[in-house]
C-alpha cells in the first residue's frame, strides 16, 4: 500500500518535522508500506487554508487504490472535527487508511466503533487544548481591561503607538482627527442637526475613515454612543464598563448632552417577562425556519409552537413529547462501569501523547527563556565594561524582558491547557455515564445548557423534534451502549 507521510509543526518550539519523519519512516518500513510522498507542514491545524493538507486530500480523492496516511499523532493531523467528516468518507469508501503512530491506532473501512470512538475522543481532547489556550488569551484581555487598557483596535479618532518590536504601548488621540470627533459631539449637542446631515458636514470638513472613505451615518451614530471618548471603555462581549487610562477627547457632560438628544424621541421601553423554557432558543420550525417558542398553559403545562413566521400554521406540542427523543438519546449514550474502564484504558495512549506534547513544548519554552536570560547577563557585563552605552542597554533590556514575559505567559497557557485536558476527559465520561440523571435533576437553564452541549440543528417537524447529535456523543449513541456497535461480538472485536 502506498503511504503518504505527514509531519506538521505549528510552532518553532514544538517537536521538529525531521524528528517526526524519522519515527514515521521506521514505522512505514516495519509495516511494509511503500513510502510514496512526504509532506512537511509548518502551519496551525486550526487556522489558515492548509494548502498542503488540501494537496493530500486531492491525492487521496484521485487515487484508484487505498492510500495510507501516516502521522505522528492525532493532533498533528487535526484539532477539530471539521476534517473528520471528509476523512471518514474516504475511509468508508476504502480510499484511505489513517495510521496514528503514537496512539498505535489504525483507522480503515473495517474499523469497529471502539476505534472510531478513540479517534473522535482524541480529536475532542486535542480541540479542548486549543480552546484552553484561546481562553487564556481571553483572560489576558480581561486583565488588560482591569488595568485600564483597551485590548482591541482603538475607535475612530485614536491611534495606536508601537515600540520597536511592534508591540502596542499606548493609545493616543489622533492629532488630525481629534478635533473632528469633538466637533461631532458639539454639533449634535445643539439638537438641530440630523446624524445624516452631520455625516455629510464632517466629510466636507475632512473627516475620513482609516481607508479614506466617508464616515457614514451609522459610524457617526456609533461615535455618539461610544463612552470611550470621555474616558470610559465598554466591552459588549462581557457587558462590562471600566475607566480606561488613555487621554479623553471630550468631557463627560458633553457626551451626556448628546445622549439626551439621541433619546428625546424614544418612548419608555417595555419590559417583557422572560419565562424559563427548556427548549428556548434551541429549536426552529422545519417548514418556515421561524423560531419555536414556549407557552405556559394553566400555569403548569408547557407547550411549544412555531411563531407563525411567513404564515406557517401553528401547532402546539407538549414539552413532554419533545423530551421523549431527548431521554432516548440520554439512555443511548450511557456507558456501564466496565465500558468506562475500557474507554479510559484506550485513552491512556492519548493522554501519554498529550503529556509528551506538553513536556516538549514546556522544555522548548524554558530553553528560549534561558537564552534571553543569558543575553541579559552578558549585556550587563558589557554595560559595566562600557562596551554598550546606557541608551542601548535600556532598550535591549526592555526588549529581552518583554520576550521573557511573553514566554512566561505561554508556559502558563500550556500548563492551564494540560490541566484542562484531564478535566474535559472526566467531564465527558461522567456525562456519558450519568447524563439522564444529571438532566432530570437540573434546573431549566442548566437543562438548556446540556441540550446545547449534546444537540445541534434542532427543528420541530410537525409535532416531532428532530436533531443532530454533536461529536463524540453521536458515536456513543450509534453504539447504543455497546462499544463494538450494533453487531454482536465476534472474532473481529
């Protein structure tokens, strides 16, 4: 069988492609596979267009014989489920056989559900590691906000200031635009000009976007509602306001006056009571695509129906009916203690791979940190010997310390990701074993969160709830509690 060797690094600090290829080549020779093509990729498995990966897919697609794709680990091939669908189709058609070296796992058209489950679980845990790193970036941004810093691109009228390493060190009012921003507020505060007219007037006076375009009315409206200009930043993602540390362009009193003008024609908003319903926001009508909402009848019975979008006929369905297929699903994904033990045993290889990746990354980051520490110490001696002047010493010291701080943050991110790996594993197995009990004993909001975790593409078809099951719970559901699938156990187990 022809073999394609794939080695990938997304970071210079990870295990090199050369080391991966050395291991895989020996594996290919031991397996009596024919070394056909080798691909070395230096890009992330979660970002970019992955052009070389697409080349591999094209080779498999056009091949008239089965191709063996050999990779070092699951996370060198993928860190999300989006590739799984395509790879699984090739597997089912007999066009592809995937060899995961470290996991000692081979996926082909004859693979049983246990092997497919191991593959899905490995992808899920790899994805959880990536998500943890993303969460740490969000936490860093949250810390910036607590320090009065703005983590995103500054609003119109402000400019970012960068150091020699292209790191932003400040945000300042743009000297060419700040007077126009203040003029927008002053003109609108008079109460005798519309936002559209103000947009045209400011264009005539030279106000342009960063790309030189006209500042349209919607942008003017956003400017008038942006408290950043008087010194208070707002994070819409977290609904959080805080005082930023940058120079304001207008006084708060002027901003408040403009808000009064904006709101003078508004009526008092009506507040609607929000009832807690399990399927709220999770289901749409299959016929018209409209939202399916819940109603409380006789103060204790919950019914759901289409909103009547595009004239769709409304049918009221009891919540108890919609819950029946959900309970059936929760029964199907339940695993016995014996099966849990089997999955845990299979996942030890995945855990060992994650540990190897974690140790290699941490070691590389520590080596990089020590390199800058050595530079600092040598530079200090050069400074004492007057080989470099004070300005150069201060500049390089700031640069190296900044690099060390970034490396420390990366090491913390990897440590947090390592911890999250095992938390995620425990959570999934616990949910699979006790899903129905957990669901029944949860509050309405918690039940809705669990359904969002398990289901996707939920629609109301007549009086029947239809949905897709998210990975890897779709594998558990198809197995119906038997890790070898629907068939009985035989010699191919």
